[in-house]
C-alpha cells in the first residue's frame, strides 16, 4: 500500500497545532491562512468539521434577527451600501425608531425563535444623545430575555461604556475587507478607525461581533487577508458574520462579477478553523444562495444565521423557509 504523504496531507499536518483552542493570540500567518484556502475542497471541509465538532454541536444553529432602527442618509461612502447618502438607491432616510416599535419587532422575533436581536443604524458614529436613546432600546430588548446586539458605527470608549451598562451583549463592527483593499471601497474612514472601535468595545467588556463581506471583486489571497485580520485580533471575535455582497443598483459595487459560491463556503470553513470557538454567521446574501450552498456552509462550520424576512434594507429568506431548511438538515436552533 502506498504510504507516501501527499503535499496536502503535509499542509493539514502543518496546520494542526497552528492555533490553540483558547481565544488567545498565537499569531497565524497570512500565508498559513492562504494555504488553508488553497486546500482541496474536501480536505478543507474535513478540517473545518473536525474543528467545529471539537467546540460545538454541529447540528445546532443560533438565530439572530436584525432590525434597522435608523435607516438611510448615512454620510459614509461604503461602496457596497444602499444606505449611503452618496448613492441613488431609492432607500429613504428615516428617524430613529421609538421604544414601542423596537419592542414589537423584538417580541415578534422572539416568538419566531430568535435568541438575539440586532439593531442597526446608518450612522458614521452616533452622537452621545443617540447612544442614550439606543441604551433605552437595549434595556427594552434585554427585559424580554433576549441577547442584544447593536451596530451603530464608530464608538468612543465612553459610548461603549454606556451601552455596556445598559446591558448590551454584542457590538457589531465589521472589518469588511483586507486592509489593502479598504481604501478602494470606503474613503470616508480608515481601517485603523475600525480597529479602534473594536478596542473600545473590548475594553468596555462587551462581546465583539466582527466579520466582513466577500464578493466585492477581491482575490482569494485578499479573502485570506480579511480572515487574517479577524483571526489575529486578540482575542478573536466571539461572533463572525460572513456576508456575500448583496448587489444593490446605484451602489458602486453593483455589477461586480459574482463570487463563485464555493469560494464563499471556503471562506466560512477557513473562518471556522482559524476562530474555533466563534459563532460564524452565514449572513447577507442567503436569499441568492440556494439551499445546497447553505447546507455546505453549515457543514463548513457556520452556526448562526440572520433570521427574518429582512436584513437592514434588503431581503432575507422568510422564517418559514428557514425553518423548513433547518428541519430538512436536522438542525436545531438556539
Ligand atoms: N453603519 C454601521 C457600520 O457601517 O458599521 C452599521 C450598519 S452597516 C449596514 C453594517 C454592515 O452591513 C457593514 O459593515 C457591512 O459589512 C454590511 N453590509 C452593508 N451593505 C451590505 C451589502 N450590500 N451586502 C453585504 N453586506 C452589507
Ligand atoms: C452584518 O455583518 N451584516 C448585517 C449586520 N451585520 C448588520 C447587515 C447586512 C446588510 C445587507 C444590506 C442591507 O440589507 O441593507
Ligand atoms: Fe453607513 Fe454603515 Fe452603510 Fe457604511 S455600511 S454607508 S457606515 S450604514
């Protein structure tokens, strides 16, 4: 029988001790992350499943429901985003929702099975008086017994402290892409400002939710660059949303060549391997994905989804459709 060790078996072996199971820092090189991306698909999936099963029940997925609490009119120029004031996308600007509107949406999400309620606002950064209002919304969500998450743009240390005091569990702030592409996609802020907000969220004692978008015309090496940044945050994020670009007419990225969805699955698998204890969330883009690709993502270690018929301004599969898919796959929810 042949006993020769193939090149990719060597790669798998080499990668085995690459990261301890704790959320601690043992720097992962960008090269080793690229090597994961380059594995034969079945080897990558196998490795991701091994890691997933060490840390989670592979047949369980967490459900987060999103609500846009303040839509549109954003001064930032993120090239993917329909809510930027710089692009003509038909999204109308609206004011911050009030407590009763948010409570009704959270109750509905809870009734449908979501455990986490995520409130998103189209701000570059909130004013202190906005943070006070959002703190009230956080207290309302927490009083229902749900986990609360917010994504409001850049935060100062003291704003992060106010949200933590209100009971906020997670703050979402995505790195979005690899550092060298960032300036091509957003010019109104820089990467370091994203990292600074994440540091403020950490020092306030909240869990970090941070991920990115693929399908923005990046190369595989650049997808590895994004994962490299996320996995080397110390500690790495507790929650990692992987979005596939939702192309919205009027945004600069509309018309970008679509990503081969097997590359999306690879990105999920590499995120799982490099951030073993994180909730890896299959995020925007599910409506365009089909059931088979979503099933592959769960097999690759995704164990959270955005759940509910809307993301912020674009569509998402309705909850009955998701329940049917999860049922077919024998996946239970938390
Ligand atoms: N304004 C805040 C900010 O940018 O941090 C919070 C809301 S913003 C809409 C949250 C995230 O949604 C972005 O960081 C980006 O990752 C994601 N997003 C926005 N538009 C998207 C799109 N068209 N497709 C996929 N993800 C998108
Ligand atoms: C994240 O990573 N994806 C969500 C959430 N965090 C806030 C947002 C996706 C937005 C997709 C475009 C839209 O609906 O406007
Ligand atoms: Fe504004 Fe956030 Fe959209 Fe960028 S992603 S334009 S910061 S709402």
